[in-house]
C-alpha cells in the first residue's frame, strides 16, 4: 500500500487551542491535499499545496510541506467545536488526479 | 447544483447477490472515482475514469466492475458480493488536469451478510 502515516491518530483539545496534524508519505508527489470528514458524511476539500510550495494559508488553516522529509502538517488555529471531524491528507502522485489517502486524524474539540 | 449524489444510501446484501451503485455529478467533471472506506484504513481507490467510455483500475479493484456510459454517471457493480465488501463507498469527481480538488458524494453504506 502507498498509504502514508498520519499522526496523531486521535487528538482532543479545548476550544480556542491550536490543533496540529502531521502526514508523512513515501513516494514523490505532484501536490498534497487535506480533506475533512464529519461523522457519517462525505469528504470536503480544505486546502491543496503543490510540490514546489512550502507553506499555504486559508483562513484558520496553515499547511506546510517539506518534500525533503516527505512530510506535511496541517495547523488549525483557534479551534472551534465545529472543527470536530476526521482530517485526511491525500497525495496526488500523477495520472488522472488519483489520490492516495492517509488513515486520518480524529480531532475532537471540546467546549 | 446537487454536486455529487449517490444511490442508494444504505443497502444490505446476502453473500453472492449482485448490485449496482450509482454516482451522478452535475458539475460537468471529466474525472470520476470510486473509493471504499473501512475503519482505520482511510479511503482506498477501487476504480476511476478520466472520461466517458474509459475506466481504469485503482488500488483495490478485485470483485468490482465499473462503467462510464455517460459523462455525468459512474456505476460501480458488485457481481457476487462477499462479506469482505462490507464498507462505506464514496464517489468523487473532479475537473481534468492536475492539482484539482475532488468533490465527494455522501456515501453508500453497504453490508454483506
């Protein structure tokens, strides 16, 4: 399997705190994407970072990419209860925009 | 726009039965995908299509067949269901080209007894 590793598998924080999730992979990539999945629902795209980019921001989200270490991180600042969900990184390794997903991080934000 | 829709939402099959899952998108996307999601496994690609009339195998294609007769529809078939195919199935679509986000359907929860 080409699935990478995400850590932590589960993360529980208080509202207002920052949440950091990490993703490591093994093969070269065209881009790396992060998706969110609320319980029982489909995935929703959050942010995409290309292989020649090192950092990207979108609202309260900050993504970094280190291609030399084959790793990425997703930072959610000032978390809210509504951020409670599973977060997945997905690598686009080329050809038909196919994505290879990690196993995900379950984030719980408590009031 | 409805985005990506999947039919049915839930289904229970007996071992050996067959069924077809339907995915429809109204965004005029060229590429479509079928994934399965199992506990602790993330999503794994079953089959995908880069255009009407073309399909290709993904990571876990065995036991499944697909067809893309119309651009907006992507069908996933199980010819002889097995308990190992109990899973949640997601369809997704995206525009042609590189670096485009995928849009996902709400999923179909399939149980094979």
